[in-house]
């Protein structure tokens, strides 16, 4: 995805492509946590590690791509996506908990 958006000279697309897998793993972690809290089936096992593991494993790939893609060296879009996802999840938590019949999580 990153290479195809780079060839198209699509800077925003490059940043989104570089962040897509990172975000997908975080969404899966959040879904897994809610499922676990609701007593449902979860996919936390050896075949489905927590988000930190695949994100860490993909970091060398990202770093290798950044050697040839200047935009990826200049800006780490993942930080912005992480912050936005955290806010989105915090805002959505009451509705998610209500839909799952869970106690709303306490925020600091």
C-alpha cells in the first residue's frame, strides 16, 4: 500500500498506508478487551498476540521503508492516529458498554 501511494504522489495516502496495520491491531485489541469483559469469545491466544507484538514486529519494516520514502522519515502519523483512536474509544466507551451490558469504565 505504501509503495503504490508513493508512486501516485499521494502524501496523505502514504501516511495512512503506513499507519493502517498499526490501527487495525489496536482496534482488534479494543474489541478483544470488550469481548472479554462481556464474557464472550476472545481471540487472545498464541495465534493472535496483543497489538504491541505485531506493531513491534512491523517497526523494522516501517524503518526500512522510511529509508527510501522521505515523508515517512519526516512525520510519524502513527502518533496522531494513536491519539485520535484513544479519544474516539474514550468517547464511544459509554455507548459500547451500554450495548454490551457492561459497567462503564472509570476515566481519570
